[in-house]
């Protein structure tokens, strides 16, 4: 099973809504730093081998 928005939210401590907006680049109010944190966490989680 792939990485979900919930996984990224748990990893970053951000809301599911923030994660969705950042990944879909739908919200200009999401700071670039936050967007980078979200994208980095998503990439790290997808590269980890399954437990």
C-alpha cells in the first residue's frame, strides 16, 4: 500500500487539509517552507521499505 495523506500528516504534524493543499499546489496561503516540508516528508515515506 502506498503513502497516504494521513501518513504525511502524521509525519509532519500538519493537518490533512494542509497536506492536500500543499501537494496539489492549490493554495497560495501555504508558505513555501511548509510546502517543502510536506513534499520532503512524502518523498521520504515513499522511499522507505515496507515494514
